[in-house]
């Protein structure tokens, strides 16, 4: 039932709700898929209101809203991020071709980090975490999603997990969530070390993580995937929207 909470996500039996399930629109064009793994997992927040509705129905509505915003207001081909996690811990596919690409060890290129989209995978976490604590259900799913991704791509969480602000001049993913990234890296590493499930073997070589990202060049006037000054307010279909600052 859409008005109920979903079971918590686990890396051992990952359940990602597909675009068909949340009723995504067709993209303007298919995402480009690269025959290699990402080297970093980028943590974002949506900078929307901190909803107390943890239902699957609310999560699906969030994904539709993000897609509409990105396509209609930003003019992008589709949702920018590869994965979205609601405050209730519901994990959903974002950009088209993302889920199949993760499962095959490839990267569906998104639009979530300016100048760095062809080697990163982005996770949008519902809410604003400048001052507010991260809900337990969201945190649990985020940790397990990172375990799953590190297994699929054979990544070291200590090097791979970063925040949006490590690449672009933005407050994303919020001061509170950003301050918890060291704990997230440790929790993922502990989970991987203590897991009986071995990393998924790959039939093709993948790039080695590059460590903490360096500051990217300034926007050059082209399509800006991470401008913190782009605001959209007052949409009655999604009360509480502040700034989707990918």
C-alpha cells in the first residue's frame, strides 16, 4: 500500500523502487551510460521541507516532483540524480537507466555535480539538513545504499563517499548531514568488513577511486548542474520547497 511505510532497505536484498513504480515521465532522451564504475558517491539533500510523512506514496510524489522540477524548470533531460531516498527510507531510481547500470557495474551519467557528472553517482536525501537531524530511517537506508554501491562498484567508502559541497560552492548536503559523513564512511566500512557477502565480482576493470575531490573550475556559462543560487519557490504542489541546489 502506498500509504504505508516500506520495509527498510538492506544491501543484502536491495529493493529500489523503479521509475515505472513511481510513474516517472519519459526522459527527453536516454541517459548516457559509461562502461565503467563511478569513483565517488556524492551525498546531497533536496533542501525541501522536512516532511513527517514517511509513506511510500509520499516518496513517489517526491520523485515525481523532482523530475518535473528538473525537466520543466531547469530544462534538463530527466531527474539529475541516480538515486533518491525519502525521509521514510524509501529508495528510488532517479535518472533513467540508473538501476540497470548499477547492477551491471556501469554509470548512467546524471546531472547532479557541476563538471563532475561523468565519474560520480549522486544520492538525493529528502529534507533540509542545515540544522535538522537526519531521521533514523533515512540514515539507515543511506548507509545500506552506500554498502550496496561499494559492493557493486568495489569502492573504498573511506575514499568514495563525499558531499556535494566537496565539488561545488553550495551548502548541500547541509551542515548536519555533511558533518556525519565521517561516521557514514566508518559505518559502511564496518558493515562491509563484517558482512558475509563478498563484493560482486566484475568482468571488466574499474577505475580506482581518486580520493577527496579537488575544487572544480568555476562555471563557464554552460549548463550549470550545481548552482546554489538557482531558486524556485511558491509551488503549491509541493509545499515547503526551498532550493533544490544540485
